[in-house]
């Protein structure tokens, strides 16, 4: 008798949506206690942040907000790089942190999700990736596949595509 047990804590790969969402929108699939589709608007901004010691970080912030009353949600993803005026490049940015709260200064990728359908506790990115396929002066598009955890240890998997516009 052969008993085989396989366990994995990796981020699931989501199939890419076969079309890019309209400008300023996203389409994500959330797999948690229940599976739900998340739709809404997305914008981005690039800023410079200075620490008290004068050290500078270039930060790109993606802001995602749902519009449906039945499943309100807000998500945010940040990519911070050491140095001034560094442009964000196309590529893959990895989430590999044990973070249970919001950060003031950091280098790398960070993400959070507040999704009413999954309760009041916010989720924070543990592992996964955010891939930027296009970067322009006023637009950015790509995909993400991320595993998130809240303070109660509940897990959420997010995946899908976005087409962000520069924040006004």
C-alpha cells in the first residue's frame, strides 16, 4: 500500500484573462471562504518618500476600489525601490514578507485587501507576484497572483488583471 500526501503553500497560478480590462479597471478572482469576482476602478501614482535620515525611496502605489454594493472592497499594492526618481520597469515584483500591518517605509512589494465579504479583518500579502506588462506616463497594466493572510490566520488567494490610469 502506497500512501502519498502532497502539501503546498505556494500561490496558485491564475489563468490570464483573455482580454485586458478597460482603462482604469480591474478584474480579480478571490478564493477564500467563498469564491467571488472583484471588479472596480484602479489608479496608480508614483511618489518619492524620504526617511528622517534623508534616505529616499521611489514608490508606486496601485489603488483598487470596488463599486458594487453587495461586495464592497478596497485593495492597495505598493512597490518601493531605493533611490530617487527610479522609473518603474516592466517585470515581476514578488511579495515575500510576514507583515501584519501597514508600513511607513520599506523596500520591495507590499499589499493589503479589505473585502467585506470576508469579514472586518484586513488581509496582507504573504507571497506571490505582481507582474507589470506595460508602463507609460499615464497608464500601467499587468496581472497579479497573491496569497494573503489576516490576523486570524485566514487565507485568501487573489488573481487577475488590471489596467490602471494615472491618479488625478
